């Protein structure tokens, strides 16, 4: 049974007839778009982010060595005991693979959301609907949590608070999506363009403000950590997510767009009708 149907709208060739797709077809398109987005996001992370991670690890190792009275055998023993399961070279080699798998996963989630919500989106354009969903996910699931709990490099953070930080971040993510939903509901209560924009923005800001006040503040950055490195790491992390969701939205929008009729078929249609 088909899950999505694009309503026909006369006047444009792409909307001349409804486009019906099943969930399997949408899911395959979402997975393919996610793979493309994950590959490009991984390339971005490898090009712009790995240098910041290496610098943070060097600071962490230097701090560990300085805190040990005997920087000889004691440090060597500690390093041997805390040998990582995956070497740094292995982590770099698997970076693009990890972002590709992540992209495939979020691509499947986007396709599922599209299949469930397509009929509720007030636009006859499939591509615009796909871009709207990807943009909403970027805003609610990435930007809102990022502004409250920006990511930290390896040398920053208390291991004893990892559970609190994880649950707080997930709460910020959920509340960010609720803020986007509230903005859509508020915008639909108005009938003019500027009032819809104002109502949506107001609802979004109210929910985000209340969420930020409710969530605990976490700041574990040492005063000795270089601010420029911290800033560059966070901006690069946001860039990776922005590349991922932007490419995902564009690729999925292109894949769900209705195919235009071939010129020969379009020319033959009037003559056949005559």
C-alpha cells in the first residue's frame, strides 16, 4: 500500500499527476542520501577536525606527564596500562566509515519521518517537504543541543559526570525537536506570512528558553586549556553536522523529486490527444 502521494497541481509539468511511493522506495532513497552525506561529512571531519583532536590529545598527554612526580617509569607504566583499544591511526582510518554508517542511519530516520509526516506538510512539492524536514532536524537535533552543551575535545571533561552529560544532552535534543514542533503549530494558527513567521519564532524561542533554564549547566573546561583550540574544535564539530544534514536534505530532496517527462513523450502527448 502506498504511503505517500503528492497531490496533483495543474500548471507545472512535475505536478501533472500524483507521485505515489511505498515505504521501501523512500527508505532506499533515504539510505542512499545518508551514505552520500556521511561520506562528505567524514571527508570534512578528516580535513578540518583531526588536527584539533591531535592537538587536544597532545595537551592531555603533556598534562598527565606533568602531574606525575617521576616522569620516567611511572609514566611508561601508566601508558602501558591505558593503551587504547583502537590506535590513533585506526581511528583516523575508520572516521569516514563511522560517519558513513551514521549518515545511513539518520537517512533512514529522515525517510521514515518523511513517510509518516508527508501528508501533514502543507506543500505539494516533495523536494521542499524533504528539505523542510532536514532543516527542522538540523535546527532541533543539532543547533539547540549544541548551544547548550557544545562538544569538548578529548582533554576536556570529568569521566565521573559522563552519565549526567549524556542524559542532559539527550534531553536538550528532545526539547529542541519539541521546540520545532511548537513553532510549526504556532505558525499554523496565523493566516498572514509575517504573522506565521513571528508566531513560529516566538514559540520556538519560548520553548528553547524554558528548556535551557530547566537543564543543568555543565562547564568542565580547564582554565589552562587554549581557548582558540576549544573554539576551533567546536566550530568544526558543528560544521560536520551541518554538512551532514545539508547534504542529506539536498540529496533526499533530489531523490524524491518527481521525474519530469522526457521531451519526446511530452511532445507526443498533445498529438495523441488530438
